[in-house]
């Protein structure tokens, strides 16, 4: 009996070693025939940076010049980051007296080419230079940090702040958040392992995983099966992080931190908030997001903060024409529409 058990265990070990060897060989082969596999990981061009008195903020990796793509086929865009960690062709010392565009991934131009970003299109429309001061994954506190890290010698001619209704409305206290970031900077934190974490690790390190992810996500039957299994999230699945929260309080806190951002610039600097309406209000006239947008408008008005609300234009063109098929960001058409509405405001106020 003992000989049989050893033989069985040996076979299992041999099988496992064979699988590992096969995976290793497959990984090497895929890397050689599929060199673009690493383009699906956004972390390839992003880093984090500590900004004094403002905590941690994500910025671009200085000098990065490559491509970023979605494995579902929505886009493949060229990303070039300057030496200051921003998505601009020009160095940061050229930012003086330009129109600055502050924001998160939407303002950064997630998925679109540099000349299609609304920051670039605004410059084209108003015939004045702009400068993109945006970073994916940040919020209003992050916009303050991005502003604080800009050279003190650079002063904008005007500032446009992209405010995303779906994820920028928070019951903010940026000063407390920055202090908390400082307090936890050196502390050890445990990283929970979940499906998202595993996907990020595999996307970053495995060409084989990316090959199969691309293959499966671009076949409708396979994609639907993955959604049913819960491995892949349904495109544009409805979510509302504001549900159950005091919308008046959240809107007031957001407007307050935008006002704190405004006073970081000279008093005569033109300042406007570009409100990015929620996908679900554009597509389905969702009342919860409509209410949130109206509350933000009211809160901004109380603080005398100008804003541009392009919702009617987005509804006129429609959701599908202004967004990617699977990704929640604006397509080039959406960027141009937002730029046109913002350029109208800038032309009217920059001459005053």
C-alpha cells in the first residue's frame, strides 16, 4: 500500500510541476508574440507623491511615453508625461499665464489622444494656450494638492475645474484628510486580497492573463458568461455612492473645498467649475443624480462660484455618442462637447 501511495503522490507532484512548467513556457511565448500586453495596466504611467500639507496624490510617471489600452477594445491611446508628471508636451515652466485644467481621469483624457482632451480642444477653440493639471484617481482634495505642487512662479490666466458628479461629491474635510495621510504614512497597513487586487496583479505581471482577458472580453458570449459568473462587471452598471447620504451636506462640503481651491489662486484669476453630469442622468434622466447635480449647482451659487453645466448638450447628442461602449469616460465626442461649452464661458469672461 505504501508503494501505491508514493506513486500516486509522485504523479500529483509531477502533474503540478508540469502545469507550472507549461504556464511558464506559455508566459514566455505570449510575451514574445504579444509585446503590447503591458499596455492594459494604468499603473505603468502613474506614481504617487506626497505634497506638503496636502497628503498623497497620484501623478504621472515623469518621462513616460507609451500606450494605454482597455482590454475590452474601447480604446488604445498614446500617453506622454512630461518631467513634472503631467500630460503635457511642454515643460511645466510654460504653464504661466495659460488656462489651467484641473481634474481627475476625465480631465486627464482617459482613453483619448492628447489633441482630443477637452483641455486641448478648449485651447483650440479660444485660441489661447492651456495646461493640463489633472490626474486619474483623485478628487477635490487632490485638485488642491495638484495646485500646491505647481511652481510658485506659474500663475494661470484662468482655471477650469472638472467636477465629476458620479465620484467627486464627498463630505470633504481636506485638511483633516491630509493630516490623516501624514499620520498613517509610516504605519504598516494590511493589503486585503480580493478579486480586484488579484486582477490588478495579473494585469501588471502576466502577459498570458492579458491575452486571455482580451480574447474573452471581446467575444460577446464569453463576456456575458463572465458577467454572469461575477468575474466581470456589467458595462455601465448602475451605482450611486451618494445613496443614503445627506446630499445637501455633501454638496455644501464639496463647494466649500472648491472655494478653498479657488483662493489658492490670485483674486483676479478667472475660475469656473465644469460639471460632468452622471452617465445615468444623461441616459435615463436618473432623479437621484439629477438631484445631486442641482444641489451642487445651488451650493456653488451660494459661494458665488461660476459653473458650466453641459447636461443639455450631452442629452441632445445622447449617451452612446459621448461615452465609450464599456468604459464610463467620455469619448472624443464628449470631450469636444464639454470643451465647446467651457470655451463659450471663457471667451465671455477672459476679456472682462
